[in-house]
């Protein structure tokens, strides 16, 4: 299976209020290095720390441009050299600080936990996740940002 060369990513290109510096850009798909997997993301989370990072108000201050987002679930699209215990197509979950608002991400295999489809159904990782359409903590509906939906030109998919 051949991997795409480009993907969409939600990037913070400048710090500011009201998501002033957030853009949907096309970037190169990363290649998994030694001991890394390439994860095709199906669901991810955006939280208060991400909002603060877009404004420069969080203790972790990544260099610009950066990609926000935290916890993710998805399917392994490719394996780097030296990866064992995983196979292409496996569903995994991982937690990270930043970098999940893309369609694919390369990360260390040690950060991933494999699961079955019933344990971690793609697109249903957490209430409020950008891939989720389930009920929130108080029965309210979680919302999916329009830039995240693949059928609306977002980066998911």
C-alpha cells in the first residue's frame, strides 16, 4: 500500500486570541523512523491546554509553527525498522502533548497501546474528541470543528 505524500494539518503559525494564528495547511506525511510507527489518526482531542498554547499562555511553549492536539486513536499505516509487537492495520491509542491535529503522525512505538476494535473503536475515543459525535459529560452533545471533518475539507480521513 502506498502512502500519500501530503496531508492536512491544523497548525498554529502565530500566537493570538480567538484562534487568530490557526491555519489548515498542507504538509508532508512523516516517514516512521527506527522504532516508530506511522499512525493514521481516526480521533483525537483538543483541550484547554491547546487553547492556551495557541495564545502562548501554557507552560509548554512549542516553537512556531506547531500542531496542537492531545490523545489520539487510530490505525497503524506503516512501521519503521525495529518495531515489534505491532502490525499495519492494528488499532492503537496514545497520549501526547501536541501534534495530533493531523491525518497521520509518526511516533515511538513505546507510546502506543494496542487494543481491539471493541476496546477502542476508531472515532469514539473520548467525549469532546474531534473525531467524536457522542454525548458529553453532562449529556450535552460534543461538537466537531468543521476544519476537522474529512467530508468538509478538513484533515481527518
